[in-house]
C-alpha cells in the first residue's frame, strides 16, 4: 500500500480534491435547485432526481468542457508553438525526446507500438484525441443540461419551450461556455508566462532556480 501511494500520490490527491469539490457542488447545488423549484411552485426533488436535472448536468459539464478544451489545445499547440524562456515550451535547438519516432524494440513499449500500423498512428495522437473527445462529450451534455434547465425556467414563467436549434442560436449557452473558456485560456497564458521569470524548487513545471530567464524548457 505504501508503495502504491508513493507511485500514485499526485493522482490520488487530485482525485480526492475532485471528489471533495464535487460533493460540495452537489450539496449546495441541490439546495439552490430546490429553492428555485419551490419558489416556482414546484415540489423539491430528491438527490437521485437531482442528478438527472438540467441544473446539475449543466453546472457539471459546463466546467468539465472548458478543462478538457484547455488541456487538448495546450497539448496540441505545444507541438508547433514555442515560448522562449518558458518551462512549458519545447526548446529551440534541435529535436527533443518527445519528437523521436517510437520503436517497437524499446523495452516495455506499449502493445500499440509493437503492433504498428493504424494502432500506432492512433496511439501517437491518443492524448490529444482523447482530450478532444472528452471535450465534445462534455459540451454535448452541457448543451442538453442547459437546455433542460432553460425550459424549466420557461415553464415557471409561462413561456414557450425552446427547441435545440433555437437554443444553439441563443446567447445563454455561449455565455456559459465563453465565461469558462476565457478563464482556462488565461490560466494557461499565466503558467506559460510566469514560468519564464518565477521558479518553484522541486516542481517539474518549473525551471531550475538558478536557470536564466531566457532558458527554454523545464
């Protein structure tokens, strides 16, 4: 167990933080949702019912969508684009280890590398592809959840229900998306830019403390 925790400490801590934050969202979210329902003359829902509500689906996947988009673009754009002095950028001199072609003769190489062909082609881009797929799925669920919640509000106000096409052309969905996307893009800009001038000893996201500001790469 001790060895397992040592080998997976970073993932475990962030998973625990995610579960804690999600629990807080659910506890506060169902209270806020039931408050809206009762004020609108409807009955409060149970926890299991809340999980299928537009309120929960929209709030959850609106945030996940922006995270996956940020990571997908960052992974993909760092293939081609560089930032002098940043620890988050590849260097300017020659190729780096991540640029070399995979070899099936490498010890403990993944099965897709040994298999070759289409499996190797997909595996070479699997991180970016998986992040973009997660973004698309999250965005689709965000749309459905947001539409469901919007139509609930329309019912309370006695307005007509919106179709998916109408909603996609409206402002609420895109306001929800852009307000999350801009924060994620700004956070990437911050880590790329700040890592040029600032350091954190012991972190692989930082350059060595005594590295010059114009040195590129961790």
